[in-house]
């Protein structure tokens, strides 16, 4: 296990967030274009309904952008090149059955055939892991795990 691995996981999390931001921005633009088209080609109640639907889609996409920007802010506060004795933001935690990267909830990340779970410190498992050390045990979903190492 190395700092290089944590840096690669961190980059995959950034890629995940950037992809979400780009997708949500495209959805916002598409909704805005749809609203503009309604304005040009419709009249009356149909016009109002079309505009309202497009505005709802745009608002939904804007909320997704805002959420992704919060995730990006968390990543900006994460220092993958630093190791700590206790689990915290930016830790790579290896247990006897899982590998967790505490940063954002990005799900399963695969590097060289190995699966790592990117989890938020706010998630139930993230909360459970915080401040634990190598050798500590915990139980999650009726599964007992032992922390092998913290990087």
C-alpha cells in the first residue's frame, strides 16, 4: 500500500465528480433550450406547462451541480498524500474483507483489478470507521471486520 495508490483513488474521485458536474450542466442547458423552444412554438396553457416542466428539469439539474460542487469541496479538503494513525478524511482503510477510501460517496473504484469503496465520512460506515486504528474491530450489516491497516 502506498501514497501513490491513494493519489490514484483521489484522482478517480475527482473524475467521478467532474463527470457528474458536466452531465448536470448538460442537462441544465438542455432544459433551458427546451424552455426556449416552448416559448417560440407554443401558446396558452401548453406553453405554461412546457415552460414549467423545463424549469423543473433545470432546477433539478442545478441541484445536482450544487451537490457535485459540495463533493468537489470535500475532495479539495482531502490530503491523500498524508497518512494518519487514526482513520479520517483521506484515509485508505484495509480490513480483512474490504478496502475503503474515505473521501466522497463515489462507490466502487477499481485499480489494477482491485476494488476499493469510496465512501463519505458522513455515511454510516464512514462514521463507524472514523478515529479507529489498525487492529480495531467493528461490525457493520452483521459482518464483523478487523482493520488490517490505515494509510
